[in-house]
């Protein structure tokens, strides 16, 4: 994941600003890490609905204009937060070599990180990777693992995108209310669905979102795994 | 899909309001269909960012207070819009019997409908079905198809949720910019990923989002299809 520390192209990055003079108080120095930490702190306290640039400036104890010297919009901050969170996604097993277990570790950790931050999903799903060095480093680790596992090169990106799409949708499902499939007064007109929901509830050992995620992920692993060279 | 026309429990529904007297101008009558049509018209014109209750009231040529007699929030309107759009999702093939083709028709049409309305995905992904009669009717048609195809009853809902999660994530991917995977100045530090992206671009016959969706969907079909009773 070294790409994350070598992003030279970001005009908002530390390199683009003059070095602070000795003697200035450290608390007054704004940088991407400080903005990201403050944003996460604010989001943890007030959620994404309460997350505004004005509130972020207050959290940082700076004027909004000082904040805008470093990021041009709320979306910029969300990109920083998203990229930071991606560093908690586990790609270590791709180096060890068991492709199926590596995809499992990656996918479960990826889902778990973003299920706590679903308002970022619309951002990350359409985010150019050039703006997100840690995300790009994740893709590199995953691509290298797929390549070593014998995937045809032209299938690697589509396979990653397919698994990621499943992960993003599944992250939302983690946040679904327990009664999402309660057909209520329409039970009589939806007998197959109502019976299937009831039957699943009777099984009831594991969270429904985890049951669905495991089933889908294992199906994807079986289906995509067949693409690998013998 | 008859459940959609027999939703008796909605307190905002037509049945809960007094019938209008003969002679009143039809344009002044607000109902769920009229609100839904106006919302779609407004969203088509100004997108979801420009969609506010005030703008919707103006489109309907009524006072905001009149609108709030029928829906209690913007989210209520988005639920109406989402449920309406679900009626364009194709579930007809589930009756014909070929499970794989029915899932294909369902999944592609479902993705295509919501890729044009991605701001609804966070709403639909956590929406209790009791609030959405057409969505519930869709689940009934799909569940019945899975049941006829020999799926164990306790696997039907998790399998549907897994495919749906994949569809929701894939709907976002349709809207991704063409350069989403351009690694830019970081190409040298991400050789596997950059090469895989380049290789896919050289293939280049089909939209990348369609390639990924087909690959993932066929993998899910193969993996989930194995659950069916012989």
C-alpha cells in the first residue's frame, strides 16, 4: 500500500503549500490528515446528515476560508474520508496466495467498513482512482492477487468491479431494518414471498444480511473462480 | 402484479380521503398517482438535487400545505417514485419457467431502471416492503419463480437479496465516469492494476459496466443455480 504515501499530483497536498515557519503553533496547521481526522470525528458524533463544511471548520477551530484553502468542496472531504477508510480494508491475504480466502477476507472487511459509512457509497462508486491513492493501492493488491491466481488479464477488472458492486449493495443491506420484508396486510396476496421470509426467520441463527452476503459471495467465488487458468 | 392495486392499509391512499364531489376541477385533486407523476416530471427536469417539496408543490400548482396532507416528507415521495419505477422491472419470464433466463431479464431490467435513478438506491435498499406494494408484488413474482425452480425455501430470500445487492451496486457503476480507473501519475506504482485496465480498454467492444455486470450475473447464476433441487 505504498502508493498512498507517494501521491505527488494533488494540488491540495502538503507539497503544494509553503512549509510552515518554525515557532508557529502546530494546532493551526491544516493538512489532509488533520482534515480527515476531524471529518471522521464529526461524522462519528453527528452522522453524515450533520456533516457540513461550516461544522468541519468549527471542529478544526479555523475559519471556513482556511478550510477552503485545502479542499474545494464537501465532496473533496468525503473523498479524503473514503480513501482513509479504504486503508482498513484487508488485502493482506492476496499476497499469501489462496485466492478464495483472500477474496473472502477482502470482501467481508470491505463490506464491514462501508456498512458503517453508507453515505460514502455513492461517492466511492463513481470516484476516479487517481484522486484516491489508498483506494488505488487496494486495487493494485487485489489485481496482483487475481493475476497470480491465474485470471485472464482482460477479466481482472470486470471481476473486481462485479465483486465490488455486490459489496456496495450488501453494505446497504447491513443497515436495513429487521422488518424490511414484513409484508404486513398484503401477506395474503404474496404467499410465496411471505412463506419464504417466514421460513428464513425460523432458521434464525445468523443476521439475515450475513446469510445473504455469504450466499452471494460464495456463489461469485464459485462462478468467477472457474475463469482461472488450470 | 395485482398486489399493487389492492393496498388497503395506506392512510395516505385514496380510500382514506373523502371522494371529491362532482363538478370540482380535476386538476385540483391531489392523489398518490398525481404526486408520483409530478415528482417524476420534476426529477426529469431538474434531477434529484433540485427535487424539493416546495418545487414539487409548485409543479402540482398547490400550496405546500396541501401536499403535506398526502405525504409527510420528501422521503415519502421518493418511496412513491421508487415503487412506481419498480413496475417497469421485468418479472414476466418467471412465469414461463426458465429460471436462468428469468433472472437475467429481471436483473438487467432492474439495473437499467435504477441506474437512471441512483439517488433512490439508498431509499430502496432499506425500504420496508409493506410501504411499497409494487415492490412487494415484484418480490412475490420472483419468489414464486425461485420456488418453482426448485430452490430450498430457506435460501430464496437470501438469494434474492444477494442478487439485488449486486444489482444496486452495479446501477451505480453504470454512472461511473469513463476514466474511473485511470491511475494517472501513479501508474508506475500500480503495474498489475494499470495493465489490467489497459488490457480491458483494448478489448473495448462493450461498455465496461455491461461487461462487469454480465460477468458477475452469470457467476451468480452458476453459483446460486447449484442450490436448486435436481
